[in-house]
């Protein structure tokens, strides 16, 4: 009997258990969002590293091809994979090749925020539609970019010697909202780039006409809103 009484005195009461459970729940409520932000930020860092690698591959391709860029591709039968990475980069050994059953990716680099699909690529050069039809691709660029940034004032440019932006490679990033992004003419305008505080936006790297690389990894300063500059 004395031993049984002693064991009963050492056991938790219901109130104590509820207090412990409440404390654990509170800690989980605090830690989970922090862990989620940390995971997203870690992926963003890894994506920027991948885009840097792709950017270097594109620079090497241009040096080996008289300043020309690989064509942009659009396949209406595979809408989810518009603007896949150029297969020329893999065939030329600038980037790893995709698996045998994944040639449609263009290169063996999966977007970390878009499982089973490659990073996106668009350039002010030729555009191949549905594997055969060829025309000129266009990139929407804000007026005065990169010194000014706007989603209201800008136009489409084509031709690598005329467009302010030569090429763009990007990840759709977390919380991708295609309709909203299209209205903002992504991926060039800075307003569409990934924002750490909002945890959404495209993660982008692009080459300007004079050869400088800019993007969400390192915003160009000063970046002035064109509407604000006009006093609107």
C-alpha cells in the first residue's frame, strides 16, 4: 500500500497534463511558421544558385555562338511547360542533360518550386511554337528599366540588339498566382519579383543589353516607380 500511494503522488494530474499540452501547442504555433519561413528561404537561396549556373551557361553559349541566344519555346500541347530551358544548353554540355523520359524539360534542372518542370526561360530572340513554327519572341519591359520600374508603363521588345533585356531565367517561386502575375507583365518588372516579407513572387535573373546580370537576388539601385516619379 505505501508503494502504491507513493506512485499515485508522483503521477501527473489532469490539470498538469492540460497545462503541458497547452505549452507544447503554443511552442508549436510559434516554431512552425518560423520553420516554414526558414525552409522557403533555404529553397530561394538554392534557386538563386541554380539560376546563376543557368546564367553562366547562357553567357558561354552566347560567346560560342556570335552573341546569339537559344530560342524560346512554347508548346500549346504542354501549357504547364511553356518557356522550358533551351535544349541547346544541354546538348552543348553547358547544362546537365534531362533524363531520357524527360527530354521535354530541355535540361536536367528542376524548378525547386515547380516539381517535375524546369526553370523558365525567355529571350528577345527567336520563338519556336509547337516544335516547328518559328517567329520573333517579345519581352515586356517597363519604360526606362532598370532605373525605373512600373507595371503600367512599358512595352514589348524583340531583337537581342534592341531589347533592354536580352534574356530572363526564373522560378515561379512560392505561392505562384499566374493570373495576377500576367496582369503585372511578369517576369521583368521588379514588382513581380520574390519578396521575403510576403514570401511570394518570381525568383528571377536576367541579362541587360550591356551584359549586366540583375534580378531578385540583387535588386538594382535606384529602382524608381515610374508612376511615383510622375507624381501619380
